[in-house]
C-alpha cells in the first residue's frame, strides 16, 4: 500500500530542491551600522524566500575588526535565514575576507556585498532576477556615473583599467564593483582558482560564462568613515595589476626601447656634429643628466620586476590566505523556536 507523504516530508523535499543563495558580507569595524544593515538584508531575504522559494544564508566575515563587530554579529537574530559568523585572526584584507566567505558558503549561488551599507540591499532582488529569470551566471554592478568624484580619481580609475586590459584577451569591465552575484557553476569555477594573490574583480570576470552589468547608485555611508585613502587605493591598484596583468612589464619594455632609440639618435647626432661641423662633444651637464635619467628608469624597472618576484615568492611559500579565529552558525529554525519561549518568559 502506498504511503501518503506527510506535510513535513513535502516541506523538506521542497526545501532541499530549492535554489541556494549565500550572501557574503565582509566587515571591518562596522559595529555601529551592522544591526541596521542586517535588518535590511533579512527583509529582502524573507521576500526572496516567499516569492522565489530560495534557500538563503548570510555569512558575515569579520576581517580583524577592533570595535566589537564580531560581538554585534553574534547577537543578530537568525530570522528568517541562517547566519554564519566567520571571525578572522587578524586583518588580512578584503580579498582574503571575500575568499573566506566563498570557502564557508554552501554549494549554490553566492552574492557578495560590502558591509558599510553603500551597496543597497534593495538591489539584491534585481540581481537574483537576472540570475533566475534571465539565466546569467555573473551579475555584476557598476557605478552609473562618476560625476561626483574628483578629476584625479576619475583619471586614476581610467588609467588603471586601461593598463589592466591592455593586451588582455578578456577585458575586465570598467567601474565594476565587488557587489555581484555568481551562479552555482560560476561560484564553483571561482573556487577552483588556486592563487593566493587574488584580485576578485578580475577572477570573477575571467571565468567567463554569461555576464551582465547592472548600474547602480551607491548610497551614502551612514556610520563611521571609509578606511580607503589615496595610498590604500594605489596599493590595491598595484596589487590588482601585478596579480592579474603583465601590463607593467610591457610598459617597462617599451620604455627601455624608447630610451635605447633616443640614445641611438642622440649619439648619432653628436657624431655627425663632431665630424661635419667640428663641434665639441657636450660635457658634464649632458652626461650627468643622461646618467640620472637612465639610472632612474633602471630603478623603476627593478621595482616592477621586484613586485612580480614578490608575487612569485608568495605563491611558492604556499601560506594560507587567512586564518579563522572563531566560526559560529545560527540556525533560523532554532531562533524561531527560541522566540516563543522568550516571549513567554517575558510575560
């Protein structure tokens, strides 16, 4: 005799077959605004669970915060979705925090967003729609415009992407941010990247598959101040270029060729002037300037080579990208059971 499945069995089977989405949020000193951000993400998660039937989780990665961010994260209610809190042993940087979230996420789709509130949670549903409805594997966001930024910053960004994409077979979209969604197969491909010097924007673009851009306007940061300044942005740019492009080496080679050709013509001109017009060979000023120019260029080229050698040394050492100090999981089902008990105790 056939046994009729129970309601619990039907719910379990539906849940296990539902698409899975992990929302990864790297944090660094975001204690003041984390509770409000979590409330907004949880609201969107509740909507996606009901309308889309998604199985969701939120992963907060504390990248060595010093303001009690981990304590705030552990106090967040796991309703309506499960929460993972991954506290790193120190500040390893955003790229390491993103990798930690990727490593701890469930098999399925992954959405990355910043923890400072400038990536609006209200856009999550639009990114999910492009994945589920339109079949895109990588849905990345980009700033709609940069009119509110300084001329120097806009020029720096344009120069960075020009160098990054110079000679590359696959171009990395300009202005693309870390706020993006990867489908299950795209996330699986990203997990297969073995390098330790990671450039997330480049890797998630390099894997290919169907990709689409979604323009957005960053919201104003409500709490604290950004830790990004001119020097950290320059450092990140150098890290991205040397980790994902050989453009600096090509620039160095072209500069060497340019100097060699210039020296050849200058030397030829001096010989002609001496033989034809009897002019004396220029003395110390020209000699000193030439030595200083050539010496400066050589030091620059050595520095470029040193950056790449440093990357090779880091890869050869094989050190872990990060260490986890604490890892905790809060289940939505357990929180749902605990809530009525707490309310009865309050009565």
